[in-house]
């Protein structure tokens, strides 16, 4: 992770907040799959919300940024799993 929550190249970065049920679900999925990722807590790093918005063009969370520079906003578990398989991360 670089400054202000900017995703580091070649890693998975998830922008989220504890109050967000979709964020908790996606975080639990990544944890259960044993995938390494950087978690950016938007409550602890409010400035990172601007980074997430620049990436996604939206204010919805979670925003998951993949190593190939693609991203999902509010992804389903199926979306995340399919992308991780496409990238051969699971």
C-alpha cells in the first residue's frame, strides 16, 4: 500500500468499512480463501475514500482492486471468486 490508501501495483486492495455488511462479507470471503490482500479501512483513513472514488467513479463500497488493475464495486461472492480464478489466485 502506498500513501493515502493508493493500491500498490501487483496486489489486491480492498477499500471498505466495518459498518458495511457487503464489506464484511467480501473481507470474510477473501480471508476464507486465504488470499493475500491489503485492507484500507475508510473509517481509519477517510482520505482514502477519495482514492476509492477515483478508481471506481462511485461512492459505493467495497471497492476491490485486483493485480491486473481491474476492480469491482459491491461485488457478489461469485464475482470475486470468478476474478480470483481468472487471475489464478485460487
